[in-house]
């Protein structure tokens, strides 16, 4: 079965040009850049690795772009005028996020095996813009939405997210969220990417479908707890599988399989975080994991088909 195993990549980042893809990777601190993030490159890797579909997560670093823009210009001394300028720049950054999702929607129209998840910024988008963006993109074929709590400097149970959770629950699409012990620590004493704060939204919206990235790196016990408590909670393997071949990491094939079984294979999805990670390598590791055939099928494609409504 291993060689024929169909794989769906639930977690990729794609870009309109190689320059943009490389620039984004540099902005994350990467220096060993070997992939460019273009559709052409990813399509070739997928074809060679029997990765049949990929999800484009349209993350746009709105807060960081806003901060850079504000620092580069002289602001009015009058507080009201300054606030108006700041709000104008925030709206501009939100529109850039919308524009990036529009580009991805065009990719999906040309490449039916590339699905788009719309980027959201509940800080710079007011409620009308936030809900309008969700309804517009899902109505035109987007399969879900994406947030990055560490870039938003907010926890996922923030009240500004409530309209988004209501909308996507109503529309029946999932949300993918960055998760883990990366970036800033917020006023609650843990990272913005701490997955435990999804407990409130999942309890409030029983139909809410959540997938967190990177197995909640650093918060694995919370991931297990949420998987046990909420059938619609999931975690993906993005950014983790290469650790299995790294002697400096503590994750092994056996410990990962034990973790997957503790969560329940129906909660775990294959993902890569392309272009930061190599989908071909991840696919080969996925195929070798000592899971049962049924567990492999669920993780590699079955759970993704359910979330993406392919099955």
C-alpha cells in the first residue's frame, strides 16, 4: 500500500513569483532556502510524490507590514489625525490580505487540485469586512480559512474571532490555525499559538471544524486533550516530519505513531508547510510510518477528504 498511498497536503504556502516565495522564507529567518514556493515547483513535486491535492493557506503578515509602514512615515501630532492615518494603513494591509487570497482563488480556478483557504485578520478587518470576506470566498469556492495567532498578537478565543467562528460553522468549512510555542508570549503567560484556547470556541460552536498546525509544537498534551474532548478538532503534521530524521530532535517514528494513536488517527492530517519543508521528503516519511493501513489512509488523505468535502 505504501507506494500507492494517496496523499493530500493540507498545509502549503504558495506565491505568485519566486521572488515573493523566497522573500517570505527570508522573513521567517530561514537562510537555507532551496524551494521557491511557486505553483509550478509545487506541482512538479506533487506529481513525483503522488500528492494529489494541496491546500494553499493564504497567510499575509499584516501586522508586521503595518508596523514597517508606520515606522517609515511621519505621523500627525494630533491624536485624532494620527488614529485616522493608522486606521487607513491597517485597512490597506487587510486589503493586501484579501488581494493575496484573490490570487490564490485564481490558481484554484486553473488548477482544481489546489484548494484555497482565505486569510483572515480579525484585528484589522472589522466585523463586516471579516464576515464578508468569509462569505465571498467560500461562496466562490474557497474550502476554508486561515489565521496566524502569533502574527495577530491575540489568542484564538478573542471575542474578535467570534463572528468568524459563527460564519464558518454556518458554512461548514474548517479553519486552520498556526499553533505552538513560537513567537511572542501574551498577557496570559503563554504563547498566542497555545491550542488550549480553542476549547471555548469549540464548546460554543459545536459544528466548528478546527485544524491546528505543527501538532501544536510544544503543547502536545493540550492537543491530545482537545482531540479527546472535541470530535471536530484536528492537528496536522506540517513542520514536524523532518524531525524524525534529525538526530538533534527527540521525535521518532515510534513516538510519533504513539502520539497519533493517543490523539486518534481520525484527528491527524498530513501537511508539510511547503516551501519551508520538502513535500517529497514528507511523503516518503508518511509512507514508512509504522501505522496500520487504515490509520495511514486516514492521516494521508481520508481526514482531509472529509474536511474538504471530497469524499
